[in-house]
């Protein structure tokens, strides 16, 4: 990767990835794009362009103008939002992906896009879900993610585009809050613990899902994109995870630092049903074997860092 175009760069992954890539590869070499502009270092600390990914020509023109060798395509709707508006989700998640892949083919660039644990469904083995297994998701987001994995494989086999990707679990970050996901509770809980010392979880007790701290997610993207292509057998949909946790595990981890913190449950049936259709835990051994993936943060280490960073951000002593 020498010159990179990132779509959806103001989102949860994009905002931290853009900053890290600019530090590593040079500020002028990372072209951040998004459909909107906000007050953010992503906009002010390097090249930034407005881009609607449903407009394929606009992606092409920007990629050509900046002479990029890599496209990192992040613009997408998350699971709960996609379930509320399946038609919009199909248009943005599928047509946006197809447009970005076409540009990668036309301009011969490398390509990364994330899949998700949402690509699994109720008939998938729930525990230590294997890399290659049944994928019959019941959500629009899941349908988009499985189709996306297959489309990226297709572009690699049919056109030789160097496509790569991972199946991300719920991502937890202290920089940008997620919007419209099923795993968002695992971010909200830290903000509420610090601000109000209480949290109402919309996901029920005992519901396990895979999670990962954002620094591990960013490292995974960079490591996979820098990996020797000859070592990659799976390419587009590597399972990656750092922990499998339920709401009560976050509660207990936070209580070690804020003993007065309490949590109750007000379960949201839509997001609970999505969570129950996803695995309890996934097996990331293919990513470890093929490109050396290893998460650094477990729940305890992540909780300590999240609370420290958020205290500073929210000016809480
Ligand atoms: C979501 O909850 O939709 C995302 C995901 C796991 O893909 N965080």
C-alpha cells in the first residue's frame, strides 16, 4: 500500500484507520472520503473528498485523480439500521461494493472490505464457528455480507483483483461511536458507566457475541493488506476475534474500576433476534495461520484502556 483511497472514512473504523495509515504511510498518501463532511482530523489532517459510493463514476474519478494503488471500502449500513431499511441497505452495501470493486478492476488496485460475524446465521455452528461453514443469515445485513464475500472472491478469481477482507466481530472504540449496529451496546456501556454509573442493556443477559478493541482491528487490516499473497488461501472473509462476551461480562469488568456501576436490561426484540442469530464465538485460527493475526487486547485490558481514554475525552476525574 502506497497511496490509499478510503470510503466511509468518518465512520467507526474509518476515522481511526485514516489517522493510523496517515502516520504510517504519510498524510498525503491517504485519501479520506465520505458522503458528508464534519469537524474531524480525518477532514483537516490530510486529503479529504466528498464521495457517494453509489456513484461508480465518482469513485473512479477520485481514484484516478489521486493515482491510488489501494481501495479500502468501508462505506456501509450496519445490521440494525439495515434491518430497518433493507432496500437502502441493499443499494448502499451491495451497489456501493460492486462500484468500488469495478474501480479496483479498472485501475488495477488492491482492495479491502470488511465482512462481519453477521455473515453467519441461526443454522451456523454457534461455538468456535469454523472459518468455512454454513452461512444462511436471516438479516439483510447478513445477506449483504455473504454476497459481498462471494463477490470479492469472484473479482479475485475472474479478474485477478487482489481482494482481501476479514469478518469483524463487534468493534469497541473510544474515538468514534458506532451507529446502527447490534453490538453497539458494548461501546455505549463504557460511556454510560462513566457519565451516569448505570446502563440499561438492550441485549439480554447471557447473549454471547465476539468483540474486538479497535487497535486490534486496525492492526488486522494493515497486517492482512501487507501479507504475502502466496500465503493467503481464504483472502476475503477471515474470521477474526479477540473475545466472546455477554453484557454481564462487560458489567463485571467495569465494576472492577467503578464498583458503584449497575446495569439492568431493557431488551430490544429486533437487536436481540439479530444477536441470537449470530455465533457465540468464532474460530480465528485460519487468520493466525495464514497471516499471523493475534489480538493484543482481552476484555480486562480493553476495559482499562477504554475507561482511561474516555475519562480524558469526557473530562471526567
Ligand atoms: C453490527 O453490530 O452490525 C456490527 C457487526 C458485528 O458487523 N458491529
